[in-house]
């Protein structure tokens, strides 16, 4: 047991953030383990940082334990997300908004690349259920993840493994399960009143509307085929779409009728300064609008969402669903994931 630690330790030289996290272990369970932790820690070399090579080596067995449950997801030939195996017959969940209309394939634990298709979708939590297809499924080396439903404590450590048995990073759970409302915005303002059709007053630079070519003075006739009857109608209709979703617009510009496709953006991204955008770095297009998330500070790339997140015991406690800021990552907790898996598998198997 001593050579395969099941908890992360506090050691001299750790960053203040890690020290603070360890001080949060005040539950009775943590107190009961304290003497064991001290004995184990006294036999380990000094650990200088949370993400240092020594810490990565210590937690690697935990990441290796779920290697068979993690896949890489490709859409249009590029890696867009990770995925988590949820059944022995080749179903996996991933981040829905990163998929496109292009063909989907996945790299399974054995290293093979196999085709996949979307079998069910849950837009409210940005989840897609993939069905892995192809020959010789017994060579894929997959194993369903086992989701631990007890909620982890705020301040505890979390680990994000990759699909090769390594760890992407270690984070601290900063906020417990909570709802995050969606803030999808097209990036336009309309003239007040019940003008029919609604008239665009201003297009926000760098918005989905701007990128799609919408212009001041354009009249919006239809949104996804639905006829607009005044600015309130347009605002209400657009409010139903999540960040990352594409809306089809039929507009009137002068005497010309034009079709445009615009991607909704998150309000926080539209309102931030260039300096804030630089600090926050790349993020997912869909980074809000979830029934429940837990928040941690592991730094992930946007295409590293969709895979599992572990606690310091190696239990799967959820899946990463959005890189929302420089040190803000959202994960869907296991209790929510388990319910969604049951629902989506039932739907997929009825097809």
C-alpha cells in the first residue's frame, strides 16, 4: 500500500494553493487517515509542486487504472474531445458541442481508430452518446467507467487522466455541485418596438453574428425557419440556444434575401477585454448552461473535455465538460452522469 498511495500528501515546498487545499481536509474520514498519511509522507522524497514530475509519477497508477475507459474523439479528422466508455458493448459519452457534421471516429485504448456515430444527445448538459462501430470489438480493450456517486469535498484534489495512462494535471475542487445557467448570445441589438420583422441596430464585433456577416440595418425574417414578429420575438427565440449552437438566419438586406449561419457565443466571452481573453486562453464554445457542475482549477485544453475526472482515491467522480477560464474547469458530477447514461442507453437501444 505504501508504494501505491491512495491519497495526495502535503509536503514542504508545495504551492500555497495546494497547502490551502490540504487544510480543507477536516472531515472525520480525513482526520482518521491523518496518522497514516504522515507515516507515508515521511517516507517520500520532497515534492516541490503540485504538477511536478514527482507528483505526476506518484499519481500515474491512478490514471492507469482508468486507461481502458478513455477514448479520443475525432470529428472531421481532428481531435475535438475525449470520451468515456460507459458500456461493455461499445457506448461512450463525450462533449456534444465539439462534434460537427463531419464523420466521427475514436481512438480506443488498444490504439485502434474505429468509426462511431451519435446515438443520443442531451443538449441541456452538452452530452452525446457515441456508438463505436467497426470490426473486431474484442480487440478494442475497453472497460466501462464506474462512477462514484458520493459528492467530493470542496478543497479536495482531483486528477484528470489522459487516454495513455498518464495524467493531464492535478487540480483542487473549488466549488461544489451547482447549476450554471446558459448565456448564449448572437451578438446583436435590435431597435425597440414591435417592428416586423425585427431590425438589427448593432452587430457586436467578434460575435457569431459578426463572423456570419450580419450587418446593421438587416431585417431578420426567420430564425431556424421560425418567422419573427418583432424584436421581442427574436430575443426570445435566440434565448433558447446554447453557446456553440449554430442558428440559421433568413435576412432581408435592401431588396435581397440572404441565408446566413451564425454560431452562438457565450456572453462572458463577448464582454471580455482583449487582455482578459489573452489571460483566459482558449476555451470551449459551450462553457455555460449545465444542470449541475463541480468546479476545479485544472488547466485543460478545450479538446481535453469529455473524459473522466478522478478523486485522490482513483474513483471516477464525473467528466470534464468545459474549459471555462484560465483556472476554471467545469465537470458534470457522477450523480448527474449516471442518470443521463441510463436515459441515453435506453434511448439508443430502442432504435
